[in-house]
């Protein structure tokens, strides 16, 4: 068994050298990792902002009293419903192709297109996450805020959203992890992230196994680290509730 392992390491050594060491190719993996993390963070920020707007509009529409319906809010609610239905009902890869070849056919910066596509896609899911969190807060909290003279948006900002954040944190963390892994789809439109460089190096060396396993390990390590950080944050929030 030991001899077999030694023989395997002897065979795999040159393949690893070609994939990671030769020509300083390891720098390409780091460059791709930087782009992947940048894509994830910016797309998530864009998605959270967009999702927050959509969630507030839909929650405000649902909480209207009978006989006091705002027609403008009704139109915005319908648009938000169409947005979330279309985005959540179609594959992200198809959406990226539409952004690339239909909406921005002359845009050469494919990473920028990926930012937009991933952010818009994430926004639809984040909207439902936030809306669920807002609905989980007891209605008496909103009534208490209004009884103190706060308007709807001030009540949401100072009372409801801070409480809802604790409820939606696990789901937002899962959305971040999903978005981080989905950045690999940017390779299909020419976005220079980790999978793009791994595929390029595999094409040059005619050996795809080492670079693909390498980026798979990178994805796994980062997801494990982020999951650990998320768990610590959740424990901190639970401890603050007990005090």
C-alpha cells in the first residue's frame, strides 16, 4: 500500500508542477480568487440593497388597511412580484447569457456584466429572505412604533429591521455561500474568475484534473471558513439576546 501511494505521488508530482508551479501559474489562481471574492461581495451588496427595497415595498403593500390602498404602491408591488417570479423561475446561467448577448452585447468587460447578472439574481432571493424576516416580527412592534409618532419607514428602520436581521442572518449566510459558488458560472460568458483560469491552464497543459481539484479545494476551504465565522456571529447575537 505504501509503495502504491509513493508511486502515485511520483506520477502526480509533475502534473501538479505543470498546473501550479511552472510559469508562476499559481498567480493566476490567486488572481481568479480575487475576482471571485470581488464578484461575490459586490453582487451580494447589490442584491441586499435591491432585495431590501423590494421586500419593503411588498411588506408595505401587504400591511395596508382595507379601504386605504395606495395605487402607486400597488403598481410597484406588481412589478416586484414579476421581478422575483421571473428571476427565481429561470436559471442563472440563462440570465447571464441574456445580460451578455441581449442586453449588453457590445460590453467587453464580462466581469462587470457578471456583477450585474449575479446581483440582480441574488436580489430576488434576498428580497424573499428579508420579507420573511420582516413578517416574522410581531405586528405589535410596528404598532408600538407608530403609536410613538414614527412613520412607516422610521418604524421599519429603527424597530422592525434590527429585529428581523437576527432572524434572516442564517439565510443570508447561505445566500452568500450559494452566490460565492455560483460565481463560477461567470466563466461561461468569459468572466476571468477561478474556473476560467483553471480551464485555461488545463487547456494549456492538456491536464484538467489538477487545476479543477485545486480550485475545488479553494472553494471548500473558503466556504468552511465563512461557515465558521457565520456560526460565531450567530452565537454572539444569541448571547446578546440573553443579556
